[in-house]
C-alpha cells in the first residue's frame, strides 16, 4: 500500500507541477482559457489516479462477484468524475476544451515521459 502512495505522490506532484508551469505560461501569454483548462483537467486527472490507487487494494482477495461489482462501480464513478471538467469546458468559455482534454491525460503523459527518460538513461549507462 505504501508503494502505491509513493507512486501516486511522485506522478501527481510531477504532473501538477508541469501543468501549473505550462498553464502559467499560457496565462501570461494571454491565453487564459488554455492555461486554466490544462490545470482543471490535470486536477481531475490526479483525483482519478488517486481513486484508482485507493480502490485497487479493495479488489484483491475478494469474491469474483464482489470484485466485478467494485471494479464496475469504480470505473463508472471515475468516468463520471472525468466528465465533470469536460462539461465545465463546454459550458464556460473560461476553459479551453482541448486543453482540458490534454490535462485529463497529464498523468498518463507524465508516466510515459518518466519511463522514456528512465529508458534513455539506462541505455546511456550501458553504453558508457
């Protein structure tokens, strides 16, 4: 359980930090809806990632029916959660729809970038 929290902290901290800096850049460049949308999407992405990590141990070692219902309920709830920033972006012009979508994928993008950087550094160490 502790390793899940460490992983969540690592990726969530990195994703929100990048989103804030990029969002601040867009806000200062006069593109407030893009910056605000990126930050909004990232916040909901982080909440989704935390919920996924918290419900994972609940499904281990349970009966098949109970595991199925917990998994289905978790997925359904997380889809509704991720629809909230999309709904906000459609309703309010203060948020750019595309940047909200990018923000929703910020955790996944950060995880991919982290693994890609680890792969490059491991390859360079082998060559040296």
